[in-house]
């Protein structure tokens, strides 16, 4: 709170914060503007009688409810997130991408350009899929007639709708980059944060108040709120925790100057993979459920999927979900943190870990430390991700909880990152003001 007050007192930071709020307002308004060609009344009737907890529900969560509204921002920022993850994974497969990553700022700019192109391609594919599923009624679980949602089934009308949804994704991507470049915080993270929070409080209030004040339970509401606060504190504590590996740099004579001889440390987070493992696990497990919606309900494979994978409290779902979180925790960390590259960079600049030989031995030591950290991080992610399932079973909550493991991690992570940047900017302006004031006093003397 003190950081926020100090930021608002500084004119430059106050303008940046107001700029972020302006972008958020535009983003939220666009989430309620229906795509031309969609019957808005029919969509509202379908949304009222539908609860999606599969892949569609996940995308709808990240779009702030815009997906099921079939608005111009229906895709949200999921295409950009998917494209960013795919480009990171392709660094292992395509040597050109790995070379660009090592080039520094110019290479990262090229990778960002590739990510933008892939985002547009994925937006075209996803918008087409969404419109087809909406037309067939599968988007709302066959709870309503899809032909009423999109009355005009002509190719021209569908092409225009795909173009508008894709353009909406491009606009969101541009607004997020504006926040990153000209304001405070990571633009994509801020928009995700606001999308999740937009439906958070109403769903949380519904647990206690119920539908029109009829079927609520304030005891369950208090338990959920208390659990949420405890888990948020725990997540913040773990996300700030570090394993600091000491690093010593030798003295080197370059020209006529002596460099090095300093001691520092290599900070390693407990949860290096962030929120990616729960997102990947939820997405993969939701795909069979999405496919089963196109099959006949009397078929055995459809019934098995609806019984074991569509139900998030089933033994099969919990077991597969836990295994996938552990797998992606190790897999994604191995891609984003290359121990061989880190050891080579330390050796190149004369750095070494005390008691560990530089080079291959350092790489093996870092791998050993990362495996231990990933084990703790995987247990931590399992604990946070499975809490909603435990509450649903313990409190007999039929409705989907307003928060899940992914939601908690995003809220805590984005909030911490934004506060860090705001604090750094505040201190920067305070130092600049102090230096300018000192120079003014010196000149006056």
C-alpha cells in the first residue's frame, strides 16, 4: 500500500497507472461487445444455463467471460500465450530459434515477431473452431440450439466473424505491449489478472448469497474466503523464496584495469516453471472432454470420458492431473533454465561456485540442485492446484469454485511482479529527484 501511495504522488508514475487503467477499461468494454452476426439474446440465454469446466471453461476464464459471450475479444490472450509457449518449446527443436535467443536483444525482437505471426495464425484457427462449435451447440454443452446463436450460416458471414475475432486478438496483443513498453507491469499478465478478477468476486459472493438470496450458505462462504487468504499468503511466501548459490569471480587484468574479485549469488526460485504446469495439465485433460461432446451420449467411450475426465473430483482425473503437473514442472524448467549454458557463461566470465570445478562439474551441480527444487516445486503446485477439488468434495459445492490453483498462482504472481516494478520505478524517481536537487544546490553555490 505504501508503494502504491508513493507511486501516485509521482506525476510520471501516476500517468502510467492511469494509462494502465485506461487500457483495462477498453479491454473490458470490448469483452461485452458482441461479434456482428451473433444473436446476443440467444447467447445470453445459453450462458445462463451452461457451466463449462473443460477447456472451454479454461479459455473463458482467461478471456474474462468474453468467450461464451462471443464478443469481439472472445479469444482473449490465449492465442498469444499459446504462441509464446510454442516458440519457447521450439528452441529445443529448431537451432535457429536457439541461436536467436543467444543473440540478445536483437534476437529476442525477432522471436517476438515470430510469436506475433503465430498468434494471428492461432487466432484464425481458434476463432473458426469456436464459431463451428457455437453453431453446432457444442460450445454450450448442447444446452441450446446453435442455429439461433448464429442465424446466418453463410461462408461470407463466418469469414467476417473470424476476421473480427482475429482482429480483436491483434488489438489485445497491441494493448498489452503498450502496457509493457509505456506503463508498469507486464501487459499480458495484467490483462490476465483483470480477466480473472472480473468474475472472481461475483462467483465468490454467490457461494454465500446464492441465487437471488435463496440457496446460499454463509458458513461455506467463510470457509472458502479463509482458505483463499491462507493459500494466497502461502503462495506469496513460496514465490518469494530463493535458493541462493554463491558465485565467486576471479580477478582478471583487461588492459590496464583489474576486473573481478567479487562475490555474488545465483538466485533460483523454488517454482521455476510458474503457472505453466497447471495450465498445460488442465488443457490436455480437457481435450478428451471437448472431443466427447461431438460423440453420441450412448457410446461407451463417451460415457467413460464424461464419468472419469469430465468430473474433476474423480480418481482418474486427480491422478492424471497430478502426474501431468509433475511432468511439466520438470520438463518446462529444463527448457527455460539450461544448466549447461549457465555453467558455460559463468566459466567464460571467470565465475565459479566455491568447492565446485568450473564447466561440466558446475553444470552437474546445478542440475542436482534444480532437481531437488523441482521436486519441492511440484509438491507445492500439487498442493495449490488440488485445493479446489478438496473443497468441492468436503463442502459439497456443486458450482465451480471462483478460484483454482491456476487462478491463485496468477493473482499472486502478477500482483508481486507489478508491485516490484512499481517499487523499483518509485525508487528510481526518488533517486533522480535527489540527484537533480543536489545539482541545483551545487550550481546555486
